[in-house]
C-alpha cells in the first residue's frame, strides 16, 4: 500500500543547542520512499551521517527562538506483514557476523536476566518463530499497552515489574526475551497506518530462518502498513531526536499517516 | 541557493534486465536535501543499499516494455564554492585512513603514469591548492571541453592523447595528475546550475589542508550551484545507471536544474 | 616498553557449543603487536570477523571434552600514559560522527540517570579533562576496588549503590558519569603490566580535546603498560568470550604480563 | 596443512619516506593464523588500519638508513582448494551488495573491453564455474607465465597484447574476462606453498554459486597451500608496500614458505 507519513516537531529554544535527529526513512527491503520532504524553519546548516545501524542522522544546532522540523514521506510498504510459523531458530554458528551484536544485552534490554522466564513462556514450542509467537501472545496477555503511560523509556526489567507500558517499553521486554533465548532481536521506530491514537510507533524484529521478521505486541493482530525510520539495539539507539545539554521538549508534535493512491 | 534538480530516464526494455541506479542525492556537508522524489513507472520492487563510498544505490529488475525513472530534488547548496589558495599539501602520514584509497590509480585515472607531466605542469607552485590551480588552468588551456564528444568514458591517458573530452574525461585527467603528486582526488557526479548545455555533470575534488575542495576544468570560473549525487574513484564507480547484460540505452534523458525560492 | 602478554583458557565441554572469542589484540595508535600466538587444542575451524567497534572476533564451535585456548603477544606500548589537564570538552557539534554513539546510555552504563550526580562531583572544574580527573578521584575515594568481588558485570547504578566492585564495574560508573556530562566514553579490556593480582583488566577512555584519553580508577596513579584487546560501549560488547546456550566456565584461566627486551 | 610463511624486506632509505604496508595476513574463512611476527628494524611508530576490503594496513615513516621489515606467520590452510564444476552463475539481482563492486572495471582490469573475447572463450560452456574453467584453460594455453618478466603491473589489455606476464598480470586478464561476463572477480596476493621460484604470489577469486572460488592460471593444476594476505579489485589495491614520493626499491626481498607440523 502507498502511505503518506508526516512528523512535525516544534520547539521553543532558549539558547542554541545541538540536536541529532533521526527522521529520514530509508528505502530498503521492506519499503520504497518515492517522495520525501524535510524542512527546517528557520533554515540552519545540517550535516547528515549514517550511524552504525545504517540510519540516516541529521546533526544541527537549533537556534534560539521558535524552531520547527517538518518531515513527510510517500512510501510503498507491504499490505501484509510476513508471518512464518515453523521458521527455524538459526544456530549461532550460522548467523551472519552483522547480526551477532543483536544477541547482546543493551541499555533497556537486560537479556542476561530473562533466560529462565523466556524458557517458561516458550515451553513446548518449536525453536524459532513459534517461540516468538508465544512471547508476543504472553506480552499481549500480561503487559498492558497504554499509550502515554511513560515519558522515559523503561527497561525490560522495569516493564516486567510494572506490567504496563508504551509501545517502546513492550518492545524492550520482547527483545530481552528473544535475546535470552539466543535469538537476535532489534528495535524499530517509525509509523504504523491506523495506529490508535496516532503517534510515532515502536516495534521489534527477530532474526529467524535467515531473515528478520516483524513483531508487535501492541496490536491485536499483525497487519501491514509499517514504515521504518530507525533500527537499533533499543530505544537508546533510535531516539527520533537526541538533544544534548538542558532538556528541551517539543511544544508540539504532530504525526499523521494516511493512505494515498488507492 | 535553493535549486530544483531533476533527471528523468526512459527505457524501452526488450527482456527483464537488472539495473543498479545511483540517482538519490544525499544530504551532507555541502548540501541539504529538503524535498526529493523518485518515481518508477511501472512500479517494481527496489532494494537500496549504501556502497563503499557512501552513495545510495538502487537495485531493481527493469521489466519488459516502457520503463521510466523520474527523480527530482529540492536542494540547498552553496552560492559560492570555497577556494583556498595557499591551502597546503597534506603529508601522507597525516591523511585520514579513509582518504588513502583516493591516492591509488583506478580504471580511468592511470596516475602511475603522470608523475613527470604533473611535475612539469605545477613547476614553481607552492605544494597544495596552488598546484591544483595550475592543473585546472592547464586543463582549460589544453584540453577542449566538448559536451557530447564521447559516449564511453575515456581514461586520463586517452584524454591526454586526444586533447578533447566531456566533463567526465577532463575530470579523469585532473584526478590522475593530482594523484601522481600524492594528492588524494575523487570524482563527483551530479548537477550544476547554469550548465550549458544542461545535462548531468562531473567534476572532481582534491584533499588539501584537511578537507575536500571542488575543482571543475569545464567552467571558465568556479561558481556555486553544485549538487552532488555520487562520489567515487572515477567514472567506473559513479555510473548513474549500471545495467548488466546486453546494452540498453535510454530512449530519452531529461535533466533540469532551476533556481527556486529566491 | 615491550611486554609479553598471555591469556590461557581451559574448558571442559559437555556438548558442542558456539563461542565468540575476543582475544586478538590489534595494532593501533597506542600499541604495536610484533609477535602474536593464538592456539586452540584441539584445532577446530575458526572464522574471524571485525565487529562494529573494530575488534577482531573469533567464532568457533567448542568440541566435547577438554578445550584450551592459548594466546600470547609481544607488544610495544607506551611507558607513560598521556595526561592532559586543561584538555577541553568537545562541543557536540564538533565531535566526529563515529564518536557520537559513545554518548548514549548502554546496558551497564545508565548515563541517563547520572547527570545530577556528575554535576556535583565535577562542580567548579573546568569543562573537559579536569572534570574527568574529578570523576576518577571521586571513584577512587568512594568505590572500593576489590578484585574478585563480582562474577557478573554490575551496572553503574548497581556499583553506585554497592560501593564496591571489580575493574569492570568501576569503569561502568566512570563511563556513565562522563556520558551524563555529554563527554563520550568507552570501555577497554586488555592487560596492565604490574596489575595486582594479575588478571585481565578493564579501564575506560574519554574523548577530550580531539582524542581519546585513558582513565583507570583502580590504580592509585596512571602508569604505562596498558595493552588493549577490545573496545566497546561497556562490558556487554567486550566479553573476552561469549558462549551461547548453557553456561560454561573455564576450568582454568591464566593471565601473564611480563616485561621483555629492556 | 600447516605452513610457515615469511617475507623479509630490506630498504636503504635516503630521506624519511611514508609507507603503507600490507603484510599481516588475517584469519578468515580459508585460513587460521596461529602465530604471527612483524618486526621493524629500527623500531618506528606504526599505525594500523583496515582498508575498504578488510585488509590490515600498516602506516609508518621509514627513517633514513637501513630499514628492514621482517614478517612471518604460522598458518593452517586447506590441503585442497575447493573446485565446483557446475556451480552456477549468480544472477546480478541475487548478488550480495558487498560483491557488486567486483563487477566494475578497475585500473588493471578493463573489463568493459573484453565482453566479445570472453564470450568466445567460454562459448558452449554452462554459465558459472565451467566458464571460469574455460577462462583458466585459455590463460594457461595462451599467455606465457614468466616470473620476473615485468616490474610494473600490466593491465589486462596489455597482457592480452604481450601474451606474457607474471602471476599478477595473468590474474588481471582472468579478472577482466570474468567481470565482462558479469561474474564478480577479485585479486588476492599472498603465498603459495611449493611455488617455483618462491616469491610473493597473486591469483584471483570469482563469485559463483553463492561463494568465492580460487583460480590460478600460473599453476598446471589447482593444489592446496594458499595463504592470503590481501584482497582487492586489482594490483592497485593490494600492493605489499606502497611508498609515496621518490621511488624506493628493496635492496633485498626474501620469501619463504615451508611446511610444519606434519
């Protein structure tokens, strides 16, 4: 399906402050960016670079006063997300080198502490995709998905303790459970068509049967309409904006996803 | 200045054929891409990757029949290109690791054969930018720039022998002369505002005084308005389209660069 | 000074198990590897790759039975570690792209939670190296360095709470404090000549005044004799061995560092 | 088999001169480096980096006077080189991204000029490994392999014209023929056990059926005993030493390969 996504941010800056933004989606295996727009008001010098995960990041110094970032894209993405019950666990020795780092614990995914729990959740399941299905079902049944319930990212251990979280938090717990079973897992931030309430979204992917598969415990069932903006080990890597020094919050953040060209 | 660039290609394909395209400019130190468009007709699956030089490349299989690629961008680029007479030669031991490969000879820049000639052309010049200025002056005085004069890229040795060439060919000779003096040099393809006749353009950069500087022997003087699409060692690395198997040529190629938002 | 380092590991493997080892030091700015040895008994197929941080990693499947890894190196390393009181804080906008990821929180360095504390510890200090000096002094004064006191890595928050730790743990707290002040910091594992008791060691580096500087809160003063084996965001990235599946511990681990060629 | 390889270079330097050396073999899929030695006399600061092809390169400034480089390694390498008649040609669209650049022409492999010739040489052969077998047979039958016959690398076109060359030259022609058929091919430099006369050696690899295969037109038949030191597009990328400024040649170069641990 063709989607038009947009994310507009408005800031009120009291003193010039460095930002690293991650708001430019890339064309890849899952999506094609046919049109894209990235406007800064006022216009300031920007330097774009590619981070360790292949994300396009924009560095700039936000000037004093009103500062707005408006981004939009027209994207072709899959109508249906691939599912593959039976897709096998990949033995560590057969994983590509570049995938290995997604087995390690990270800031918000303390996978070193979840092996026992993950083993119980997936008991009796065939190794691989079916373990993931069990993890996602367990997340849906156990952790309350409540948009707006947290401002700061929660780690997997915190989410597991509080039993409630936003999309980012549920992903952290899903990722930690995967990695504790030696299944590579990574976080994705981006857009989802039809998300209620509309906002930026986060979900996760696991590496099974030789490729990455999408999982999302916040939705009752897996539908199409995902647009990826950033990949990383967890929320620490994929902040839509990282700002350094005294905290600055957007005075407005508007996210839209609409279907086009039916 | 703000520019709107576009490149449209039309093909008539007799059998499905793999392409690698390089038509998506990246935001970087020199330019900011505020709007961008990349349309394929008919729409086919595309996989985008980043090559060794940081260029965004698009892989696809062109289907049988009419196939068109339409790309455009709105770009902020410098009004004036930096010039820096006196910028020094960088000693080999002080070059960044990533720059070293731009000292090596390449397909169309046989720098191993130009040391004597480059030494003569730059005789009496201060090491660094002033050598480059001498090289560019020599190219302007010696090699006839004749758009449309060659279809296939010519190597530096061929250009030096024929004394005539297109932008790509003059760049090859400029790059070979630089490298023969142990000055890193690379090829750039993209757009130039005001180019006569309008077409895709090629120029080169040399690494001096700790950064890359732009040089263009096809223009009487260095003005602003450059938009980069690809970087590489020479034309072999930065083909706007590489197609494999039997040769396929565009039935139409339309390039436009216009000024916007004055 | 010239050092001969060695690390021998012995395992008793009950079923074939995949390992990723990180035991081959690389020559770099700080050290030169003149001789090196890496022996496996029994000999098994090994695949070596370079991870995201530039470390050389060895993948293999440890076979059932006794399995030993013997590594040694002869290394030229600095007699004195550079110190630079007054070296300035580098503004975010001036940091190299590749350094930015060392500002982010990671598994064992929850830098997002230490800003207040770091500000207090460094109160009145000039921004940059002098802040680091205050952090290291505070670590030495406040956290008890007790080799063998922990088996599993402790995060900065845990170390700060328990007030005791091994070299790895003190580094985690030092790194978290740095990053909370927007100073890039990374973990290093390797060898230290004269370490008491001798073992593998961990310390950290901070990016100041345009380069990385070494810090080690476990030693009363900073002396020479460091040999680096791996770099990363924290202990999760630089395990000397990562083994997947049921835990396997070495039955013997022998580390030696001796001076040669005086 | 286990081999002990060594390469010693002696220079007589008249003024300090920057070098980039490529003399440290890496462990990889094909070989395991168990012991390694890299000695400089006199000892000078060296900075090691990894180039675009994954080779370890050593940068240094050779001091005035006698300067020697002594390297050796103990390497486990295959007894037999894999051959795979019938291994298929890989369609361009199925090649890994990282392999695509080995389809492009390069300094010494003008593959853009060999399509007609390669088609004739491989006429009637099944696409893939069998084409390569025809190319290697043709090279053996047509181009005289004469060690010591050239000092400077010859390009494929030159070799094809002169009909004689060293190992490097034959590889250039083999690579150009492969690439002209859309088969990725790359150059390898290193050691070969039993080479007559003993020296550093060069051969090439082609990507077929999803992996790289080894080819060597200088040997009557393909035996085991290869040790790789560097990979690249052609000889321009894999010089064992690159020195900048006035040419400096070794006063002595000694290469040895002997079998150990039978």
